[in-house]
C-alpha cells in the first residue's frame, strides 16, 4: 500500500514523542547519560522477543559496511545530543534538529542515490521551517536568536553537528535495510548500540550511579523504553518503503505531538503561539505525502 509508509512514520513520531514525554516526567532531574542509556536498555525486551518471530535474511558486505559505519556515528550523536541540551538552553539547541531533513536531501543522494522531487523538497522545507519556529522562542528576536547563538553557545554548534550526523546514520540505515530487512536491522542495530554505549554511559554518569540504582530510579524508564522500542519498529518499517528524507521529515511531526504533551502534562506555555508553526508543518506534510 502506497500510503503505508505515512502511517508507519506517523506511528514512529507518536511513539517517539510519547517516550520523550514519559522520560521527562519520570526522570527529569536525573543524570542525562544514565537516563539515555536505561531508556535504550528497556527497548531490549521488546526487540529480543520480536527477533524470534522474524526471518534472519541473507547478509552481504554492504549490510556489514553500512552497519559498521553507522554505529559509531550513532553513539557519538547520543552523547553530543545530551551534551548540547546540558550546556545550552533548549530553545537555542532543539531548533537545529530541523536541519536533518534538509541535510538529507543531499546526503541521501550521495549515500543511497535517492532523488528528491521539487514538490518533495517543498514539503521538506516547510516541515523543517515549522519545526525550527516551533522550538525557537517567539518573543522579540526569538526566531533568529538560535542562529545568533551559534557563535557563543557550544550547545547550538553541537546540535548542528548532531543534525548533520543524523543525515548520515539515516542514509546508512536505509542501505542496511535494503541489504537485510527492516526489522532485522532495527533489532540488531539497537541491540548492539545498547550494549556498546552501556559502559560509556555508566562511566559518564558514575557520580550518580549509586543513587540511580539504590533508589531504583531506572525502573522509571521502563515504559519510556517500551515506547521507544515501538518507535524503532515503525521507524524501520517506514524507512523500507520510502525515501529517507521523506520519512525523517514526517517523523519530525513528533515535535507537534511533543508540544501537545508539554501543554497537557507539564503546563508549558506558548501553546497558542506555536499554532502557526504547526500549520506550516502540516501543510508541508500534505505536500510531502503526495510527492514522488
């Protein structure tokens, strides 16, 4: 079904936003590195169980090469992301995540050979623009403040790097899926990512590890981890059916869902002010799902 990728991408966005909201609610003031890793850890029960219900595909050199190139980049983004939001305000860092679909229009062509149609590019740009304005503060010079902050905020620079690296990991993931299967790649990739990043995360959060374990704070990450696992599953299924830049752009609609969660659960302000950004993103979505 032609529209199946849209459904999968929207489900991926929903589960990502839900996992993020639950993570924020459960472990808001805890060590970022431990929180990030334990959320990954709790994806494993779902992914391991699912592994016994899929067929292991024949794997070739392209799969292993893409896997090996993407994995260290993914680990780097995990820690750069955490560092970025730790050293700089969210409104000066998160807007730059909207650059990933823009980067993908070029990187995905280099890595996978995918060409973006003019209407597809228009949809991507609108979603990226909406995502940027959704996160940037809208008072005074708020919309351009993240750009101005690049020269003085380390976190802004780090998040631009994260957005750029994401364009490579997404493209490499697409290649790995094409040379295996979406579910096999998703399971094997995130299983390996969790195992390798574990020692690094524990070392980075070692000062808070004792309290994290003695107070059983890690159990708060159970449901965020389960929803994150569902995000992984639908992310991979969508990635298999469409162009990388299209899928990631639609997945960025998780930002809208996140704003709704923020208003409902955390009483975050400026909900109405973000309505225009939401309309821009939805307009881009409509164009994108009808693009070639």
